[in-house]
C-alpha cells in the first residue's frame, strides 16, 4: 500500500489535517508540561523533529526485516537509539540548551506521536514518503508547541520569547502545568471554529 | 519454534545495530563533551572565587592542581601527591599512611599535559617504577595570588538521596567556606533538586571551619529576610551592603535550613560538605608538614 499524496501534501498533512497536538491529541504530557514559553516549545519541537525523521526513515528502510510480532519493541529500540544519539550530540555541541532541555529529551522515548507514526505510516510506506511524513509531523508538533507556548507565555508571563511586551502578568496560572489543558482545549476549539467557517464559506 | 528463532535472531541484530549507532555517536561526541565540562568547571571555579565575565581574574591569580593517588605495592599502601614545583616541572611525593615521608620522584610532564588523565598516569607510573600500582583518588586546586595562598577549590563527590552529587567547594586559607556549587545531581526536580538554588547552597557561604564541624540541619522555615539576602542578584531586589552584612552575621553560626520535602537531600549535602572540608584540612596539614620538612619548593 503506497500513499497517493505528494511530498508537499504529506508535510502539510502533518502540520494541518493531522496536527499531532490539536488533531491527533497525542503526546499531551510534554505538550502541557513544557510549552510554557515559545523557546521551550521550539527546542523540544526541533528534537522531536529529528527523532521522528530518523526513526521513520530507519523503520521504512528495514520494514521488511521486522518481524510483525516484535514490531513495537523494535520501534521503541529505534526511537531510544536516536534519542540517545541526539542527547549526546546536544550535550556535546549545545551545552547551554542541553542544561535546560536535557531532562525532556530523554522523555521523547515515550512520546506517543513517534511510535504512532511508525506504526501507522513508516512501516507501510517508502523511505521518501516516510521522510516527508516525519518532517510534517515534526513540524506540526513544533508549530503546535510554539503556538501553545506563545499563548501561555503571553498570558502567563506577559512576554514573548523572553521580551516583555505587556509589561504586566495577566494570568500567572497559565504557566502552570494544568493550565496547559485549558490552553489546548481552547485553542483546539478555536482552530475547529475557523475550519468550520472556512468550509461553510467554501460550500456557499 | 521457527518463529522464536527468527525473533531472537532479528532482535539480536537490531540491538547490535542500535549499539553500534550509539557507540559511534558516543565516540564522536565524547571529546567535545569533556571539553565543555572542563570549560564549565573552570568558569564555576572562577565564579566561586568572585570573578565573572564582568570582573575578570587578575594576572597574579594562579590555579595549581594537586592530584592525589593511592599507591600500592604488595601489601603496603602509600598516598602519592603530584605537586607542581616552583618554576617548572612536577614532583610525585609519597607519604605513608602514618604521615611519614616515603620518597619523592621527579615526574616528566609538561604543564598542559597534567590535566589529561591518561598522559599524567603514564608519566607517574614511569617515575615511580614498576611493581607499584596507582589508583587515582581526587584533585585539589590551590589558588595563589602573587604567590600567596588565597583559596582552595575542592571538587568532590558524595551520595545524595538518589545517586551521587558532584560539587565544587571553595575554602579560604582558614578553611572557612567561600562558596559551594553543585555540578551534577539527579535529585528529584522540585524537591531535592532545589539544592542547586541560591537559597539553599548559599547558606554554606561564610561558615567557619569551627562552625562547620558541628553544623546540623534544622527543619524550620527559612526566614524571609535571610532568603532575600541568599537570593540576592536574582530578583533585582535592592538591599544595601550593610543590611546584607548584618543578616549574614546574624545567621552565620546557625544550622542549615532544610529544603521543604527534601530533608534527606539537605542532610546529605551538609554532611558531604563537612566531609570534604574535614578530610581536606587533615590531608593538607600532613602534606604541608612533609613539604616543609623535606624542603620541597612547590609552586603554591
């Protein structure tokens, strides 16, 4: 079974139609835990992007060799390998970012979105398609995290990317973990509303 | 049955491949990582001495590393110190467990090679001769300013609540604490992990050697005025230097205020710091006595 989408459609699919955070509602723990600022969201997004692309490609290359009964352990092993590699590379070349992100990077092993993409897509499709799907999913996750981070940072701390834009802190509880759920819910509703308006306008 | 064999075979191959990828990444990145750690350590050490990017260290400041080894030959153990000599070169001074001088050998080592563990160990092994085995113990950095000792920097490790806590402790020549910096730890975030925060680690600052000997941990809340002084510079609060001095003097002989929900971590750090300072003071007294008696001209 091969996908009938073009590479561009695969990327756009990951960002819009199947956005990991707002559409698939996967990997909610990191989404609500870490998306307190735009920068945090961006850095975790980059790490997830790399892990997703590398893992998708690896599984797509070896898909015929993986025994169907042990595919989940194999996926976990693949993800863990790439997470470890990225962890070591970051620790060596970006020590300052690593000091902040180190603990979250190891968590990527347990991210639902990556395993799910390997199971649903990479183990059935070609390497090229898996590569672009990985890029799309990673970017979708990154943009989702950054959007969440933007709203939470602005409402919670009154800043954007660390720069003070409001001059006061409107709702401090928005940077606490539980407020992440409010934020995801409200933003999901907002995006669904926009989509419904867009479809109605198209139909009319 | 055939399935099991295939599964075992393929999983083994996957694991081997994964190991190969991770091993390659480790080999490629380890050097840069070590370099980063070294650089960070140096920065932290200068920070503990009160120098930062804004106020750079003066030219007269020099850091002399003294490496301690445990030397065993057969049944006998001695402690060996690699000390930098005045001018150039190194000497390996062996001291018996009873504090008596055993012997000293010149070590052929360039100044910049002393930091590399492999080269250093090889050079010392060559100097002490065959038949003796060396085990690296720790290093101490003796800071001199214009040739006079101004501080000691002691990298140390002790057990925390979960795993080991790596710290650097700075002492002044009378063994009063100049500062404490936590380098690595794996305590729980939000509980024991708070040991890295200024309001905990800065409590050690200014404790004298006498006070340190009977330093304990109390489970009462940290007074607000003390907290404000301990976290000075973080919240941009304006506190006059007189008030800082007054509050610091008031709490100087007090015990360490434990972290909320992390009494064990707090106790572990306190006991660890006490241990490092006590052992160092004991060892330095013996080393100084031997160096003076043997007229060994060291750089510090």
